[in-house]
C-alpha cells in the first residue's frame, strides 16, 4: 500500500467537498428527479394551455355565393372592426353552399344576389349576423352614394390615444411574475425541505460527529447550502429558459424583452430568498434529531413562506398598495413580493436597493447567529433543543 | 507522545472530568476503562475538538491538537456515524478527502481499505444494506483510510461477534506495529488486558489508575496471598499477625497481608496445619483491579 500524502485542505476546498457530495447525492435521488421533471412539465403545460386558450378566440368562416371582391373585402373589414377573424369561402352555387352549412364547414353563407340572404344551420350567432349585416349595409350605402354621384366621402377618422400604453405589457409582466412567485415558492419549500432533511440525517446517523472532527460547523453549513443552492439555481434557470423558449415558440407573449427581464428579476430574488430560507431551515433542523420532529421546528418558517406567497399573489392585483409596499422591504417576505412589484413597474430604484440591502443584512445575521446555534445543537442529540441552550452550548 | 493533560470539564452543575491525564507512546495501545458515565467519551471528544475543555489540553508530539493536526487523527465515535444511504466505497473516499487526500489518492486508498477489510464485493452497496458488523468495518475503514498518525476509538469492539473482534484487534495491532499510538475505550476488560500495553481506569471524572497492566498488578500484588491447606481448621489463619482473612473455604484461603507482614511466617503456620497444596501471591485480573480501583474511594457507591 503506497502512502498517500495528505495536505491541509483549505476552507474553500472543504466547503466544495461538502457541496459536491450534496449535489451528487441529490442528483441521483429519485424524489429530486421526479419533482424536477414534474415542475418542468407543469411549466410547459401552462404555456400550452395559454396557447390553446388564446387561439380559441373568435374565428368565423363565412361562405359566399355570388358577389364580387368588394363583398369579400367588406366582410373582412367588418370582421376586423368587430375583432373577429373572418375567413371568406366562396362557393359556386347555392346547393354547394347549403351542403357546407349542413356539414358545418362554415357558420353561414351569404347569398349575395339582388336580395342578400344569410343561410345558417339553425340560427345566426350574434357576431355572424353583425358581420354580415354590417358588410351588406356598408356595401349598400356605398352603392347608393355612388348612384347619387358622391364618389368620395370625407369621413373623419377617430384618433385613438392610449392613456396607459404599457398596460398590456404590464399585465403580461405581472402574469409572468405571479408565475415566477409560484415557482419561487415551490422551489424554496422544496429545497428548504431538502436542506432540513439533510441536516437531520447527519444528526440522527451521528455522522456529524465524524464530520466535525475534520471541519468547522460553518464549513459544513456553507457546503450544504451552496451545494443544494447550485442545484436549485440550475433548476430555476432551466425552468426560466424552458418557459421563455416555450412562450416565444408558441407566440404567447408580445414583448419578449419584458418577459426575459422579469424572469431574470425572479431568479435574482430567488438567490436571495434561497440563501435566507435555506440557512433558517438548516438551523431549525439542527435543533431536532429525528425526521419525525422536523415538521414542528420548520413550521414557523414555513408559515412565513406561505404568508409571503399570498402577499406576493395579492400584490399582483394591487402592486402599489400599502401591504405590498411595506412587505416588499421586509426580509423574508421581499423575495416573493418585490418581483411582482418590479414587474408591475411601479417601484423606484431606491426601493429595490433598500429591499436588497435589508435582505442581505438579514442573510448575514441568520448565517452568523444561526451558525452558532447550528454549532451548539449539532452534537446534542435526543429530543428538541431550545435555541438558548444551543447558543450556550456553542460557547461552552 | 500523545498526552492528555489535566482535563477538566463541567456541563452546567455536573462535573464530568476532574483532572484527567495520561500519555500514550507511539506504537503502543492504551485501553481506557471506566464505568458508564465515568467520562471516557467526553475525554475522547475533547481530543477531537468536539467538546471544549474548561482547562487542560491534549498534545500530540508536544503541540496541542488543533483543527489541522486533528486531521491526522483517525476517529471512531461511540455511536458510530456514516451516511446510511451513501455507497460504501464513495463514503470511505469522501472521508479520505475530508482528511486531506486528493481525489485520486482518496479513491485508491478507499479501494484498498474496503478490499482489505473484506468488503470488496459490497463497495457499491448502500451502507444501510450491510449487516451491523460490516457497517462497523466500514466505520473502521473511514477511520483508517487517511493513514492517521493517531487513532482514537470509542468502544470500537462493542457489538462485534468474536470473529469481528479478532479481525478488528488484528487491524489495530497492525497500526501499532507501524508506530501509531492507539487509544480505545472498552468495557471488555479481558480484551483490554490482552491487547493493551497500558491501561487507564477512569472513575467519577478522575484517573484512579494508569500504567501497564503489569504495573497495576504489582501495585495491587504483595497484598493478596492464596494458601490452600486442605487439612487445616477453618480458623487456622485467624491469629496470624498482619494478615486478614479475606475468604476461607475448605482450606482455600485468601489472605490480605499488611506491608510489614512476613509471608514466610504465614507459610510456616500453614505447614504446621498439614499439607500445603498451593502457596502464591494472587495475580489480580484486570477485572479485579478495575473493581478495586473504581470502588476504592467510595465503596458505598458500588454497593448501591
């Protein structure tokens, strides 16, 4: 047996070793693979649903017997005015048109002879009748005007000025942000659970004693958070890319730039939110020694996450409201509220900066204080440890 | 030298260690005995930096053990500890890397040790699928894989069948032959007596005895004399000066002699009763030494 030459590993390399173990263990875990695939499928499903729901809107096929090109033009123009896609299908004679109506190839057929007549299967729908009536009426007026010697009629065009030109784009961004908040919430809960389970597994199997003989508690904590964090980041980026690509492919969004920037904002807030929740979950988990006791200690933090989630959703409908405004600064809540406000486009830069700074400070606090609780609690097994005891044990 | 020096530790009101100290020479095995709750685990945890002593320190080669030098210590905790769902080979490799081996060396050392402890075929199985005895072997592999300079093992033999005990003992003796100081705690005193060069007995947070088994015996010996006189009356020794009868049964007599008592006078008295079939200083077993040492300061505790 040859003698290997051990060297003193740096903090960074210890953290990296722990992180690598987390990644390689988790990536082979069936639960993780299944949850990742399910989330991606849900995203694609949601986009497809959007496509189907969007394409289902009014399209009317109108048959036409007789009449010239002006009738086709008038029908189409009328359709456009009424926000209905009109497709005109011309038939040679009435029997052919009747068959088409009976086969439901078209919704109705306009017999444009001397006396215009609309053939329908049972009864004419509101839009169909409106389109045909409008087109026929317009043509008749034009004919009568021509007959009266008036070729060109000066009709003043109504100018349209949009009061909130961005409304559509805002709406779209808010929908994206809500979508993002749902994903963010799911991933935070999922990875928070992963972290907590990992901490308890190390405690209940006592492997932590062996680990702490070679590294400091903070290195272990940092490695776990970082390793799972990379996986989580990979997952949310994958989701973001899939969602953007799917949305662009199926032409669901009108402003791709806005979509991408909103996705980027959600991902950035995910990083901050993850760091905070992961640390809190890990520290809470270190207080118990059995998986069964986990739910109890994670409860308060999970509740905060749930509350943040609902405020985030609420903020979508009232992004400028007092509730959204205040909670978007509060660390822990901000990662789920601020992205929605940012998407709605009603946030000043200083507000975002303030929320980020507060969140970073909170992360620093949790890592410092939580790291001490974690160190004090790791080697104490049996029952649930009080936070104060853990802090005292750390100093002992 | 591995030196445990003046360790004191209290958890709240409870004083667990009150001045524990002993030394272990390189290439020797030290058996650490004591009743449950005597402070053995706390002493070992202090050495591994898992518990901070109130005073005192543990030194290796003259320098206090710190995070860096502890990496050169192989450790087996009392309640064992490995990842249940991690594969055997990967697990041992991981611990080798935590002890500072690079990836290639760690993989090779892991393969070698797993093979050597007879687990080659189980390398790709999850730890929890193995029997407890085999899990214990993996634990040993995790402690030995980084070629430690020092071994500290808390109850390494507990839960092993006799074959497992022998193979672990062989592995430890092999480490000793390579110059590694080995400290292990155990309740199996016959094992300690058989394997260890020196022994420490811990009771109520203090070392009540430390030294080679031979030294401990010598300290106790010179006191107990066994004389078998089949024809003697039951009270034949009652009047001997400086001797107290510990037990007497059909002439098989155990005598506790004062420092000044003359053993030859006892022999003469014995011969006067008739045949003497046995006359020798009693060699106390480690079990007897242990009982004596643990019980000595406060016999009522043992009685209770």
